[in-house]
């Protein structure tokens, strides 16, 4: 998916990430929720959808913490703690 985000425009990545995030949520796949949620949350924040981006990042953080993915949880938490939600990729 990261390759897709680099090759494709934000407009085409957003619906793909949204669909993947929804599917992973229905399947209750925390690793996928954490990974896709981080990318989707950042994309939403960059697009100006701060509220929705923060909600997705919050879900991603909960999923990362649930599976003990501490590095990812720290990255997501830093994004949530930054003033604009953190658009930077680490």
C-alpha cells in the first residue's frame, strides 16, 4: 500500500485506504488496523479532515497497543500529540 501511496494521488489512495481500514475493522485485525490506520489517519489530516484523522489515528493507536507493537504505537501517539496531528512520516 505504501507503494500505491507514492505512485498514486491522494485522491485515489484515500478510498482504497478507507476501504482497507473498514475491512480490517470488520475482520478485527489489529495489526492491519494499526498499519493502515496510521497511513489513513495521516492522509486524512493532510487533507484537512482533522477530526476524522484523529479518530482513525486513535483506533490505530489502540490496535497497536493491543498487540504490543510499541514502536508503531509511539509513532502514532506522537502524531496525535503534535498540533496538526502530525503529517510527517517517521
